[in-house]
C-alpha cells in the first residue's frame, strides 16, 4: 500500500512505517513540498492508497472526500503537557 504523508506530519512516523516495509513517502522528500492542499489531494488520489495529515482541512470529507482507491487519515496529535 502506497502511503503519502503530508508535510505537517512528523517525518519519524513515515520513516517508522517504512522500516516496517510500508511504501511510505513524505511530502518533504519530494518536489511536492509547499503545494496547496488541493494539489496534494489530487496527487494523493491519483497515486496513493492512503494520505495521512494533521491538517484540519483534511478532516472534512466534503472538502476532500476519500475515493474508492484512496483514503484520508486525519490525525489530531495533542502535544504532551509538561509537568
């Protein structure tokens, strides 16, 4: 399964999945760095099975709907609270 990580997602997650054998690519490793959300959505739906982002724009399925061949995983990462 080809996975595309948005540039707002920590690159360590992409590298971790790659170490497990997943076909994972991070936007920062490509010429797509700095592309708009709409452009990334088009790239993802044409060439990837999963797009992972922490950008709230991708949490709205009306704006960026999944397709029969590509899903979007929006993750909301809450930073740890310092004691």
